[in-house]
C-alpha cells in the first residue's frame, strides 16, 4: 500500500509514484529476473583553462531533471533562505552580493572547499523534513535530489538546497558579524566580509569561520582566502566595488575594442582577425551578452548606453545579419 503522502507527492509532481521510485533508485527493472542499470545522470566536464581544475558535473537526464524542477518549484520554494544568501535566489543577482561591500576599507573573501560534494543525504533529508511530510515521502524526495549520497552539481534542485542547508550557518555568522560592524554576504561557496581594517583584523574572521564550517562538516579553502584594502582593486564575484559597482577595467576595454573593430572592419573580418570558429550571429550574441552584463552591473552609467539597430536579412529572417553599433564605453 502506498503511503498517503507519497501519493500526494505523486499528484503534486504529476508523476506516477512507481516512476518516482524508479528515478530515486537510479535503476530501471527490465525483466522479472533480470535487472539492468538505467543511469539517470551523465557526466559533463567543464574545462576551465590552464591553471584551473576541471569542473565535473553530474547532470540528470531528461525525465529526472523535469521531476527535480517540479520539486524545486512546488516544494522547495516554500522554504525561505537566509537574507545573506545571494546566489540562485529569485530577484537577486551578482550585484546584490557585491553592493553591500561598496566603499569599504577592507574586504575579506573566503571560500568553502568542495561545497556541493560536502552536502550529503542526511543534510538534504533534514531540509525535506521541514515540508512536514511522512518519512517515506521525505525519503523519496531526498533520494530524488541526491546522487551517490551527495548533492549533485548540475541538478536544478542542488543550488537552492545548498542555500537551505546553509541557512542556519548564514544567520549565526551574520549576527556574529553585525555585533562587530562587519558586513557579510554569501554567493554559493564564496563568502565575503567587509568593514574597517580594525574590525576585520580584531574579529579574526578566518578562525571563526573555519570552526563554524568544521562543525557542519565543511572545510575552508585556505588557498582562496584573500584580504583586500581599498588601495587595491576590490573585486567581488567579478564586480569591482571600490567606489561603485562596475565591471573590471580589462573587460570594459575588451568590449570597447570589439565594438570598435566591428564598426570599422565589419563583424566577419573581426571574427577572422580573432581566429574564432563561430558564426557572425554567435559572435554578436556573445558580444551583446557581455554588454548586457556590463549594463546589469552598472545600469546608471550613461557611457555604457547601447543603441542597436538590427536589420534582418531577407535570406535569414530570424537571425541578425547586420548591427549598427553606436555607443561609448
């Protein structure tokens, strides 16, 4: 007999309970006496360039990914994350993580080592318990969101679950920082602290954070611990915050240069000059993405105003063929 809450979960997700159990166990029975593994995840390797370790993702396959999205939207969003968490939250972006640290004497950046891999099934189960469901239903939802006993990078539920796991940590650390006039935010595994040089120095942040992380089963990545004074470029999750939120100087220069060459020589010639193996449309989409990112970081900067006139080719109705760039950076 199926548990009533399991039946309710099945109805909410609009997926048969038998299918949910199959997805949660990561196998599919083929015949009565013969079982064949049906992998619900596949591995994706992201190459991060020389000097950086490759990032390995466990990405759920189609049906499981759909189920996880429904779990996220129909269950997990009922639970609130902490005010200090700025990643993977509706209505928040990189700017929300950087803005609280503008014009500070000192910025400290700390990193959690192997963040997602450190979140195990027990931690996820404790989050699912807050939904108030029965043990079988809670266990089912937990198993649908973990892989090999860990929180898989690449699953749509993982980022928000990670924020929920860190909620109590964020609140305790945030209150500790407030008492010392220190500003704290966390963007996924990146923790940022800012304040006066004296407040940062006296607080001994590194030791305190390490002890808190150890208690939860996490480890501090000492190699990424950085203290930055206002005389240096204070960059937080890619945003410079010394005076106001803005993109780094080198990125502004690259955008300016690309737009200049597109105007002077044309998009096709610029692609050939850079030695890129992409279409004009792909290149322009990439360029517009960078410009959009720059405007998102600093929308009040009138020197970043972009005016685009898009002319659709008669031969390719849906794709951009020519752009008229006329803006300053």
